């Protein structure tokens, strides 16, 4: 909590969740409850969902609209900018020497957006979000900037489920573990995947990229993941967009749009192209993780196709989804068995594909050829270990942005 979650830029909302002034959602940063609110001036504010009087929660709703948050305990009221506006017996405070209303607003986080995704950190010393994401932004555009008009989360909120696993299991799985799909998801995914590019065992057209601990394993199949949702109409529609997406992003990144792929933005924000499920793995102690998942679509997509995405992503990656259940069982049992004293001290094998074996030249970030590899997982834990060890930001290294990614901005 102290070394990783209190310092990192954490995903808190998609701007579409708080589209209108005075709308808000509540979520978590680590184990701290936070409010993400759009103030009257359109600015997005992120603050601790905790009253500075005695610490009570000030908002119990998942989302909503309103002018202020009023604490249940003694009635202190805060504006959408987090400022303390009023409280019962205000005169007693005002008569107290040195008391100033402006000193007692809700604790505010730094908030910045990248193409619709809002991130926040409570660390004043943290680098900018642009530096934190670095060249990963160039790849993120493959899902965030594939169509005119940006993206949105499908309305209706998140699916939420609790798994009895450590948060690092799902984060590790999404950052680079396509290997498990060949076995864990064999029953659900194999028949459709075979016809749409599948998992590429050979190196050509399949990659892992890592930047600052964030990672994405992918191939150039364009529709590989999407195919497993089992909706021919949707695939036909997606195929009809291929040329336009390639014209916008170039063929390389267009190939990533719905391909067999998964990604994690360090530490706990992951997504799957193709299903476009975006999820946070919220730690609840070391042995429990709450998963919040949304479906992201281009805003310009026809409503019927958005609805097909809703059903397709629910059918595959939701608490009752065909593929999500496969994963959950493995993460829970891995967490439980690794808790044994002897077990937790054994060495685990992250040896697949020696690091630096094949590096693709000219692509931003640390790119290795072949999506079947432990390269991203090694770099995810390298970042985790760096943050756990570092007393100061200066002790944590960041990859400088590349000319290619900068030019694409
Ligand atoms: Fe919120 Fe007292 S704890 S008003
Ligand atoms: Fe899986």
C-alpha cells in the first residue's frame, strides 16, 4: 500500500462515466475509497472519500449526481471540488482562533487524463502521467484512438466480483501470460481462435512490449480475441472498420485492435483488446481482490453493435463468463497454495524466452518478438521490486520517450 499503491498513478474512471457537470462515481485507490467528480467548471476532481472531521465516509453511492457530499456523522458538507462549504454550529468554529474553512476540505489527489482514461495519485513527487505511461501511450492509442470521437464505457456501471487471490495474480496474467490460454481456456476459446489467427507460436507478427512495468502481449490478427465472443454480426462489423482503422493508426497498430492480446497498466489496471473489457484489480488485503470491470467501445459505434459488445464481453469476461471463471479458479488456488511457508519460499519459473533474445528495432518500448514469453512478467515484477525498494522517486528508472511515440502524439 505504501510503496506501490500510494505512489503510483492509478486508474480511477473513464471520462464518459462522469460526462455531465455535478456527476460523480466512487472507486478505490489501493484500499482507500475515493470520489471522482466533475465540478461545475467541467474539471475532474479526485478526493478521498473520508471526512476530515472524524474520517467517516462521505459518499456511499457508486455513482450519481448532486451538488454536495454531506457527512452522516456531524453534517459537514463538501462541494464537488472537495471544499468544505458548511457544517452545523458553524459559528462555534468561526469563533475559534486560527480555524479556517479552507484548511478542512476533502484530501485531494492529482488527476490527469489520457484520451478519456482518468488516473490519479496522492503523491506530489510522482512524475507526470505522461512520463508514467511513457511510450505505452503509443500502443494505448490502438484501443483509445482507433475511431473518430474517442471511446466510452458502456453505461450501466461495472460488474464487480471478489476473488480470493492476491491482486498480482490477475495483473501478472494480463501483463503477458497468453501461455495459460492454450491450456486453461482450451475448451472455450480454441475452436473459434483457430480460424482467426489464434495464439502465434512463431515469432512473426506476435510480440510482447513493456514500458515502465506496463505490458501488452499481442499479435497482428486484428480479430482473434473478438472471435471468441461468438457473434458473427459483430465480427462482420469489426471487419468493415479495418481499412479505416488502418488508415488512422497504420497497419501495425490496427492489427492490435481486436487481436489475441492482453495488457496491464502497472500496477492493477488491465484490459483485453477484442472484448474491450477494462478492469481494476482492487486489493482487499493480501488474499482478496475485488474486480471491477467495464466494456469500452468507440463512441461512434452503432448502438446495436455496442449492445452486441455488451453481451459478448459478458458471455466471456464477466463473473459468469465462460473464460473468466477458468482464470479465477487458477488465481485463487495459486494464491492459497503459495501461502504455505515452504511453498512460498520455492523458486517459481519465469524462464520462458530469455530477455533481450529478440528485440524489434524501431518500435517504442522494450519489444520482444513472440507473444509466448515471460518477458513482460519479468519486467512487471522488476518495476514492483524497484518500487518496493526505493525510498525516493530518483531511485526508480523511467524509460525516456522515443521519437516515434512523440511524433505520433
Ligand atoms: Fe464527518 Fe463528523 S465525521 S462530520
Ligand atoms: Fe485467462
